[in-house]
C-alpha cells in the first residue's frame, strides 16, 4: 500500500504545481467561494490551500487520504459528464506519500473540526480541533523522502512560475470564486470573486490589457464559444497568454490554439500570441479527457469542424472591432 502510493505519487505529483492543481481542484469541487493559496520557496518548502467549501466529515478525513477510497467513477472515461474536477481519488494519498501533510477541516459553523497529520504516508495525528467551516491543506517539504525526485526540481523562480500558472488558470476558469495567492509572504494575486472575467484578467494581466479585450460570443448546433480576446502586441510572445476552457475546465490544446492564431494572423501577420480567455461549451460526448493523466489534454471527436468554428468565431469578433494595428 505504501509503495503503491509512492509509485502513484510519481504520476500525480511531478512538481509543486501538480500538488497545487489537485488541492485547488478539490477546493473548487467542495463548492468554495473563496480559495486562499500561499507558497514558500516555489512550493517546495510549503504549499497551503484554504477554502470555505463543504469541508470533510471527521470520520472521512483519514479515508480521503487512502488510495481509491473516494474514486467517484470506475472507468475514468467521459470525465466531462461528471460535475466535479476530481475523479480518481488518487491525489491526496499520493501527495501524503511524498510530503508532510496537515489538514484541518470542518463541515459546519460550529467551530469544531478535525485535524489530520500525515508524514510520508504515516499518520502522526488525527484528532478534534477548533476550525472554521472549510478545509485547510498544508503540504510541507515536498519530496523530502524521495531525494531523486527532489533533484529534478528547477529553481524557485521556475517552480513559482508553474504555481502562478495553475492559480491564474483556475482563477480565469472561475471568476465567481475569490482567489488570493501569495509567495514568501508577498501577495501576488487577488481576484474579486464577483463573476466578472474582465476583472480577473485585470488582476492577472493588468488593467490596460483587460480594457483592450473585446467580447467574443458565437455558437453553432455543436459548440458555443464565449470569452475575451485582444490583439497580439509587440511584447507578448508568450503562448501562456492564451487560456482555453472546455466546459469550464482548463485544458491545453493545439487543436484550439492553432485556429485562434490563424484567425489573428490573417488580420495581423505578427508572430505574437494574442491575449485570450476562451470558454468552449459542447456536449460531453464530443470530447474525451482521458488522453493525459494530469487531465490537461483532451481529444475532440469532430476536430476539423471545431477548428473551423473557432477560427471563424475569433475572426468575426476581431474584425467587428475594426482594429488599427499600431
Ligand atoms: P478526488 O478529488 O479524485 O476525489 P482526492 O484525493 O483529490 O480525490 O480527494 C479525496 C477526497 O477528499 C475528495 O473526493 C473529497 O471528498 C475530499 N476532499 C479533498 N479535498 C477537499 C476539500 N478541500 N474540501 C472538501 N473535501 C475535500
Ligand atoms: Mg481531487
């Protein structure tokens, strides 16, 4: 069991950012309206995610850290048909196998909750404690017991970049959730959580970028696309400025990136990346998420039709704005 956890951990827990992704997804699944994230030393020393979601029942807390105890579906196929982001029940046991984890959780406003401490898979404490409603997860000394893995970590700055990326994407995917993110005590992001995507964009990319963005909205019988998009600029050579959500879930996709680039390049032949946050909705049967273990890559069943739709939607939005490239 312990070894199985360490092996599984190798798949789920590649670096601090993969831990953070799982913890934030759990907070989102728990229905949180605010999620506070903090990290120290690129997350290698400490990662903390606190939410005001449903919390975990005292008797379920240890179970949540046991492998597959919580798996919500058996096949993993058609993940898009279930409403939650998590589905395998593997994240927490994997994280607890390679770090020192402290979790405090409470399911009501009575002020009481449960505290659990696990180090390298071994339970150190499991007792009642005072706690507000919600869940606080603290992950310390990631990979302390797997030095070979620790050696692969890059600089603090690189790991921080990956952490920011995760927080930004989750914040863009859920403008209705108030996020904060701090690193080594410095506040790096605060989103209002009022449902306004443009305000999340402003918090991440700056107010002038947010102002320059235009609304995009298009649909056909198979797909609906909406979001915000802005022209490429001389300075933005970063593909990370393109965020794709499919049915509300952040993904990476060449099949979506290319038609967006294509649409812009016919108008402005700059080899730059536009700033865009695009949310694509479709029937779950048109997308298969099970391509990538970290659930970031997907396969579309009518890819050519989809590409054509995305390109035309972006073209329509951009040309209707009558841009004057500077
Ligand atoms: P999965 O998300 O795939 O179910 P995880 O290992 O990520 O598996 O989490 C195990 C279980 O622990 C979840 O199914 C959920 O019931 C519970 N859980 C984890 N994090 C939270 C949280 N922040 N709030 C409420 N419940 C949580
Ligand atoms: Mg999960």
